[in-house]
C-alpha cells in the first residue's frame, strides 16, 4: 500500500520481511501444536516458542527464558499483573499518564477493595520519582508505571522508581508496550518485578502477540486468569503451578510467536541503540519542523532524549479527527487522533476531551516522510490562519 504510515504507536507497520517469511514458513512447514503431540513437527513448534522466550529474555536481561510468559498483547499481561496479583486491602500507586490497559483493571479492582493512588505528572507528562515516596503506605503492594507515554511520548524515570520500590519492598510493574524494542530495557538494573510488553509494536511481531516477564518466585503470588490444557501434567485436574505453564493454557498463537521471534531477532540484529537513535532523529526533525508554525502546540518534553518517537500536537483548536481525515485524504498519511485510550494522560496534559493529533514514527519511516508530514501540518495551519 502506497501511504505514509505514522501510526506506529498503535502497531508497527510495515513489518520486516523476515517476520513475514518466518510466519509463512511456520504455516507451510510446521503448523503443529507445541508441547502437545509426540511428533517431530510439534517438537519443532515447541522449539520455536522456546527460542522466542530465549530471545526475549536476552533482550530484557531476564535471568531465565522461563521467566517469560506469552499473552495475546500487553493488555492481557497487565490484567494478569493486576487482577491476578492484587487482593482487597492492598494499596497501589500509579501515574496519571497511564493507558486504560492499566487504569481500567485498577479502577475495577477499586470496586473490590483495592486502594489506588494516582501520582500526578506535569503537563509534559513527566513524573518526579520522589513524588512517589510520600504516597507509600504500610499496605502498598505495587507501583504500576508506564515506561513511556503513548500520548506525550514522555519516557518515565523507571530506574529511579524501581529503586524506590525496592527500597520499600514494594513490587514494581512496568508497562513496556511503547518501549520494548524501541529503547533498552534491563529488568535487573531497573529493578522491574513485572514487565508487560506487546509484540506488535516495536518488537515488529504480528498482532495477537505479547507477554509478561515475572521475577522468579513471583508466579506463586499470582493467579492465572485462564486455566486449562497446557500439554503438561495431564494426569492432574489442577492447573500446573510452575512457569510458564501456569499462565499459558490453551493452544498458543504459535504462528504469531514465530513472527515475534523474527521481530526480536531483527531488533537485536539492527541494534536497539541504533533503532532508538534513528527513530528519535525522525521525531525530532518533525517536532522542529512543526514547532515553527504559529498556533501549533506540540506536547511532551522539549528534550529529545526524554521522549520516544510519539508526537502529539494540536493545530489552532482544530478538531484532531478533522485533521486526521485531511492527512489521510490529501497526503496519504495515516495518523491517530483523539484520546488514544489514555484519558488520564490527556487530562494531565490539558487536552481532554478533544485529544490530540498523534504522529508516531517507526524504523521504516524516511526523512521524506517527515518532510511530507511537516508540509501537511503546515498546509492545515495556513488554512486555519486564513
Ligand atoms: C502505554 C500502552 N500500554 C498498553 C497498551 C496496550 O497494548 P496492547 O494493544 O498490545 O494490549 C498500549 C497500546 O496502545 C500502550 O500504548
């Protein structure tokens, strides 16, 4: 399709050729159910799943591949991390920049006796980790923090928040939906106990892939959301109590995991720092280009190093959905307008309920894409200023 795709924060596109080839190869040559049957194809399918765990463990510096479970997206991983872990009487802290994939399970848990405190971030989406300290109580069980906002692009102080959590013996859960594959993550150095990631964004996997890293031993404190066949301990009617089977009931999305494995290898082969630098350069050129237009407001931190390549902006009070339609119809640019499933983030930025235009850059965007995007914003701005 001939278009400029600037909606990589929703899902990355296009995917590397290797990902498509791996999925095609899997479907044509393997296609079996991993960990179930006794034949060669099933064993090879199981090997693909294990290889994906190994690659992800390496990417996140997890001590063991068995600390990683597969889910269908980051949302499911965050639901396991909240609904599976928290009990009435627990208190948790989160930030005002969170996505609804964390806010909604937490708001639901509030109705079941879990206490939720939301640390307010600045209008740029920044959190001072020291603001967390006074919110900690005797019953604080966990801190839930996004690694980077999908609205303002702000990178959160994960390492410092992790250190505070560790100091107080509190669990630390990070939503890496926007960062896994885009910026380095080290669960050991960052003191992360639970890391929810998605496969279909910066890890270049297909939709329907994602996962959760759990610090060793933590699985014993978490109930699975789904139980059933795992291909292991089939003589028992009780759910297996070991990783990863406890959380992986039912036939997995093996073709998706085969694609995700190729995506993770692509990220590692390209070098995550190189990806980060390239994407940051594109986003920063775009920000510089549109910042010169009068009446255009760009949200998020000014410093390039404080953000991922997700750019939210507004044009002179123009409706973001009208702007998105214009970008699509006149310039063939795919963007996402509105609230981006994160109403609290927009309230923090002062852009609720109208939301923003969001252009999110990816590895496969070019400098020419950036120039066209600047031109498109410039044309709308001229029109609004006439
Ligand atoms: C910050 C953040 N958290 C969670 C999610 C949910 O990810 P998924 O669609 O993979 O469930 C997203 C996706 O947009 C996100 O940007």
